[in-house]
């Protein structure tokens, strides 16, 4: 399963997105954005399956919320994760 992070500038924005998206029985998790994807190590992210990206983009547009970056998650052999910017 492929996961994506959508990074936001505050926990409040992520919570608004989660409230909107979790209404349809889907699960979207909130995490602290990894230092490698958040400017200055600050920020929060919505973590979700890659195929849900269009739903997230649409919800952000409808709510007028800016996404600071979208990153695809990769599992490394040592158990860590790496991220590639996709939007």
C-alpha cells in the first residue's frame, strides 16, 4: 500500500481536513510532519493512501486550505521512511 503526506502549517488545518474527509467512513491520520518535509521542522501532515489524493485536493479547495506540500512515502530497508515531493 502506498501512502502520501499532505503537509499543512497548523494542527487546526489538519483537523478541519480530517473532519471533512473522515465523514465518509474513510480514515485519514494526522502526524507531525517529518523534518525532511516541513520547513524548519514545523508543521503537521495528513497521512493517507495514495489513491485518496484527489479527495484531499478537492476538500482542501472547498475549505480554502493551502497544502504546503504533498509527499509520497517510501519505506527504507533500515525501517526508516523517505519522502519524495509529488505536489
